[in-house]
């Protein structure tokens, strides 16, 4: 499958390592037609329009917003974002909560491991930043994934929960600000069936995503894409997707040409930046 659009990426505005400029360069190197910037709970300040034409690539301004949905938390992806005062106010509240939460996690980790992480709470701070700081510290923990999963993950001794909006509240904020709202990585949740049931209220769902296990019926341990495809058909949803890039690799998954054409029809025309 030839990937032409990566609609799930992160930059230094949240917990990614890429600047916007670097992201655009990598998108060109990957021969992508389009890339969406979907930072956690923030929209990128260097993007001035819902959709922009940058050198060689179309850039969609988006956001990934975590919400409370019953017994689990889900991530909603908004595309073609035009900020509203209400969304901006909620983002500011979330960012303050992130700062307070980051401070508590850093204090927990430093006390637990007996190290100085040399990292300060700030807007956009996420657990990946803290995990990288642990790996770079004097602690014996030198594997990013192990730190994230065993130390600051939901069941880890240093975990602190965030205060996120309810599903209905988050969805209403995104519907007012975005052209499309979709469900991110539905097969990653503890209860994919319940997550996909929420897709009935959305415009899209991520069908293309680099899950830890292969998403192919030919593999014996594969995640089964059929529930996602059934939800798309049942609720007349757009199929979206992307790499969920936090570092250098784009287009590890994403939209083929036809899927991107269907999504693009629902977005405004790009503005030359």
C-alpha cells in the first residue's frame, strides 16, 4: 500500500521531538501529499490556517484531545481546526493541569529513584519527556519503554492521573472548532468494542495505524481490523490514520490515495503559507 497522507503526528509543541519545519522536510522526504499536526491537547502556534500549503506538502492543523468515556479514556482527533474561545480556554486549563501533574510525576520519580532528572514542568510536558529524562539520568533504567510502562505508566508507582474533559464536553468543543472529529487508534484501548461504539457520534476513525502487533489477517497474532471496518461501514465514517510519530519516522502507516481523497473533500482548501 502506498501511503500519501500521515494524519497523526506530534511535534515539540507537545511530546514529540520534531519541529514543524523538520516535520515538513520529513513529509517531503517520504513523498507525502499531506501531513496533519495533532499535538496532545494543543494546536500548533505556527500554523495559521485549518489547512496550509507548505513547500511540497499540505499541512492540516489538528489536535489530539484525551477525554473521559466511562470506564476508559479515549483520544479524539480534530482536523481542520479553527480555534474557538471555548476550546482555547479548555486547552489552557488542561495545560495548567499538565504542568501540575508533571511536577508531581517528576517529584515522584526523583524520590523513587534517588536521582535529579534536570527537567522542569512546562506547557506541553508529557510522560515521554519524563521517560527520556530518566533514561538520560544517573538511574539504572536505560530503556525508554520500560520506564514508561513500569515506572510512570498507569499502574506504575510514580503515575499521576490527569484531569481530562468528559467525552461529550470534549466532542462538543472539537465539533465547534474542527471540520472533522475522529477516534484515534481504536484497537489500543482496553475495551475496543466500547471505544468503537463511541464512533457513532464521530466523523471518522483511525483504520490505518502502526499497532504493536501486525494488523493483517495473515499473521497469527494479528489485531483484527474487522471491528474497525464494521464501525466505518455501520456509521458511515471516514477512514483516517497515521504514524502517531513522536520522533523521526513518518508514514509508518497512513492513508492510501483514495482514503485521503475522501478526507480531503471534507476539509477547506489549503491556504498558501
